């Protein structure tokens, strides 16, 4: 069983598509590690804004490496974003026109460690310069991004790098067995039972998760459960909250609704409406 085949982490706007944001699947060999590549298909003009641009950021349980290329000021900024277990409204205002492009790698929660030079300890809700965890990737990829401007060309050169730098020795059987159980049970697990089932102690399991993922098994389970519910809200025909209560192990409906709003900043109806507004733009593009 491949973990990526049973888990589909998504953002608050999984149908979003614009000149600054598109998603692209990785090659077959990298699918166990990379959820997607994302960013701008080609350089685009960023215009001044009179009012802040707002976007809702919800925890997708993934980690990202993000390069922003500023052609106007001849600068590249690279950062690593650990797993976020919070939701918030991001605001951005631009005071000058710039020519930009963005290129990013989105890792599954279990996979960034296979390419990192450091452990994932203390990376929760944190942003780092790439020198802290991915200095070699930064030195190999970043200098090429000024000249290689098309997304598909960037993906090809990055895939070559990643395929040659998988640290297979970092595969931790206890960690992967625990994650597999969390995914199969869709986050509805008790950590004591999880540790017992994979024949380890709670303390050892906690340590392995913090070193390799940056969050505790309980926190990952909560994010996974939220993600499965969010997928059902968007993609499951005839979704009913009461059915989800039993399926995902919530004590009652109000607990599920509170938990969802905690991770999403809004209720399910508003969340679905917010996500679906981008479908009309996609359909218009297809026509």
C-alpha cells in the first residue's frame, strides 16, 4: 500500500488556478514523496494594490519549499515551511509593480525528511531560510531559476535533483507503520493504542514523530481527520454531518463542527462555497 494513494491533503481552495498559482503532479517515481509542484507557470506582472489581498490558509498537513523570483529587483527568496496546525487569514499588500515568478515543492507530512539535511524538530508553524534544512537543494536549484522560467522546465530539473538525493536510509519502519495506521483509520486513533499496535512506547513514538515530521502523532491524527472530513465536504455526494460524526469518531455533531471551524476559520457551508467559487473560473477556461 502506498500512503499517497489513500491520502489527498488539500488546501481551502483546491480548485484555484491563476497566473500566480497552479499545481502540477510529480513524476511516477516521486509520487510517494511529492504531493505536487506549484507556483506560476511563467513570470507574471504583480500590480500595486490599494487594499490588502486576503487568502485563507488552512492546515493541509504538508510541508513546502517555496522560491520567489523577483526579476525587477534581481532577487530570489527561498524558504522552507513546516507543517502548520493553525488556520488564519493572510493579508498581502504590494506597494510597487514587479515581475515575479513562484516555484514550490509540496511534500507529504512523512516525506520532507528524506531530502532534508536536518531533523524536523521545531519546524511546526515555522518558516526557515533553505540554508537551515535544504542548503544543497538551494545551491543546486536556486541559481537556475532566473534563466529557467517555465514551470515544466523547473519541474524537470528539480525532479532530477530529488531522484538523486533521496536518503533511503532515513526510512523509519516504526514511523511509517504508525502513519499508515493513522491514514487507514482516517485520523480516528488513540495514541496509546497506536503505540501498542506497532510495539513501541508512547515516548518513543513521540520522539520519532518530532524528529521526522515536527509534530506529535496526536497532532498529525487531528490534521488527517480534518483533511478527510474536508475531502468529504467537497467531494462526497450527499455528505451528511451526522454520518461523519460516527465515521470519524467524534463524540457528537457539535464537536465535529467546532473542530472543523477551528481548522478552517469558517463553517462547512461557507468553506464549501468559498472553495467552489473557483470552479466557475476553471469551467470558463475549459470552454
